C-alpha cells in the first residue's frame, strides 16, 4: 500500500501540490496546485463533464453559480441549522477535535480531559458591502449543489426541458473542517463536481441505481483498480434527513481502520431541496409553477471532490518496480489523466542539428490541433534520468531525437509502463498518440 507521505512528497517535489501559504508557515487545510496539479485536475474535470453530458437519457445543463451566497439560501437548505460537526476541546492544550474522529475520551495530543461535544457550524461566514451588520451576512458555499437548486426555475424558464434532465456544476466549496487532515482528502477549500438529476418521483429508484453503477464505472474506466473500490450502501438509520437512499463509493485510501473511506456520495435527495427553495411550486405538464396539482421532481445526486478523486488517482497509479537493476517510481496514470502526454528529448544537448530537429518535433506535438497532446521539453541530464523524471509524473510516452533521426526521419518512442522503445517515423507519432488518447 502506498503511504500518503510518499504521495505528499512526490506531489511537492514534482510540482503537483504545495502546502497553502507555505512561505508564511502554512495555513491548515489549504493547498496550492502547481503546474502538474493544474493539468491533472483539468483532465479529471474534462472526463467528468464528458460523462455528465453523456447521460443515457435526457439532457444535462451546465452551471457556474456564485461562491458567495445569500444567508437565505443556507437557511432554506437547512445548512444554517444542520451543517455542523460535533466538536470537543482539550481543556489542557486547547486543541480541537471532531468528536466522531476520536478514539478515546482523552486528548490524543497531551492526554488532557476533553469537553463535552458541542455543535460547530462549518460554513465560512463573510460580510458583503461596506456596512457590517446582520443584513450583510453571506456565506462561502459549503457545497455547489444549492447553487443548482436555486437556479432550477431559471433553467426551466430558459430551456423548457422535459423530465428527466440534469444540471451539473464544478466549482470551489469551503468548509471550516475542525480537523483538516490527510493532505487533500479533507481540506477547508476544495472543488466539487456535482450533478443534480431531476426526475419524476416514480422513476427515482431506477435512476438512483443506474447512477450508482455509472459512477463506479467512471472510476474503473479511468484505471482505478477494482479491488480498491467498493460500494457502501447506507442503512436507514445512517441516512441524512433529506435522503431516501445513499451509497458512497469508497476507495482504499489507507486512512481508516479497514483502509476504505468515502470518495464519492450518490444520494436520492427526494424533493427536499426544491420543496424548501420553491415553496408551493410543483411540476405540472412540462412546467414548474405555483400549483396544488402535479408533483415536486425528485433529485438524484452524485457528488465528488476533484481533490479527493485526484488523490485516489495518484495513490492508485503509484508503483515502484525495477528496470535494468534500478529501482524506479512510476505513476501509471491513465493516459487521459496524465498531465503530460509526451516528453520530447534531444539525445544530446550540445549538437545544434539534433536540438533543432527535436525542437521541430516538440513544436509539432505542442501545436496539435486536437488539443489532446500536452508536450514537455526536457534536455537536462542523461536520457536515463529524463525517463525517470517522466515516469515519476506519469508521462505515458517519451520521444527521443538522435543522430539517426537526422538521416531517416524516425525517433525513439518509449512506453512508460513497459519501458520498451521502438522507432517510429516522425510523421506518424502525433496520429499514434491521438488515437490512444481519444
Ligand atoms: P466526509 O464524511 O468525508 O466529511 P461528506 O459526507 O461531508 O464527507 P459530502 O458533503 O457528501 O461529503 O461531499 C461530497 C464529496 O465532496 C465527498 O464525497 C468528497 O469527495 C468531497 N469532500 C467533502 N468534504 C471535503 C473536504 N473537506 N475536502 C475535500 N473533499 C471533500
């Protein structure tokens, strides 16, 4: 099992993720994404959008709602009263812990006595405008979903969709977690990918079960090993007050007793949210209007953190093996997720004609019209070292330009997983990579 420390250290060393506010001593629960982290997140999000827009039935609308939102949104949604975690404090060292995360009634840091649990609301409060009073209070959203619910009627009025249909959104969410920990698994600022699939209540059970399977398949298709994933179906007494059925997709992060923790939640949220935001409204015919007839659409919600998914992809892809007697670390990321698709090397960096030819190959790959290829230039150190660097960041292919290239227009293409090399004509390489990426 890959330790979290291995991943944290690789992520920092190779420019995926850095601690937030690092040079000023850090700010707990915040992380800054470096160049490779940005590319990896972008690829995860692209694959999520693709899946969200290719639902077998109905249509999916995209949304980008605001992060700062009226206090009224969170009163209606129930977050002001219920979005709380039980907090205990050590009477001696004043450290705070989530009551449901501790294993004894003594402080795990200093052994001091703990207070009784009290409710702690996790929403970040802020004030909008020049005057700070109760009417200026607003919140940073703790989930993107409510932005979708409050825009439900706007989407209906603009597009007149028939049920069933989805509204999807990717965006930042903020939670003042009592104990942010385990790297990007639990942070205070993170990104969510949420889809709300609205349907006739009579179809909700079927859509819930389809969604649950489709979301599991998404992770499998992107290369996560089957044995590291499982469903956790909630028992009736575990369900949130708004939910009729919930299943977590759990991944073996190695952070809990049996190793598995929530990666994504899929919930049947019934009519709870629409009922609270649009009091008196019902679906009649193909419209959503004030009425006593009709019904309130039910909603199926798959919700997953970009950062938590990224961590699962990193842990799952990390491997160590031996090549020609040398130990190497390799990220076996699915090519669609790999931040860099192909690295281009001139075999030697002091021969002008080899370097110029390599530049030509690099420029050709980098300007690829399909936008599927992200190319990277590296001319530092010997070829073996350059291969190792690319292996460690998950680059599926390396292209080396050498003296033979100048004679016959072929390059060496080396495969990350097998470390096998073959000679391929320059005119064929882009097409070959695009085929594997699409
Ligand atoms: P947990 O029980 O782990 O606190 P949750 O049940 O509160 O999670 P949801 O509200 O269902 O989480 O959020 C949906 C998804 O958002 C989670 O499955 C997870 O992927 C992600 N997520 C939630 N909280 C965080 C966080 N603090 N940091 C990173 N990702 C998060």
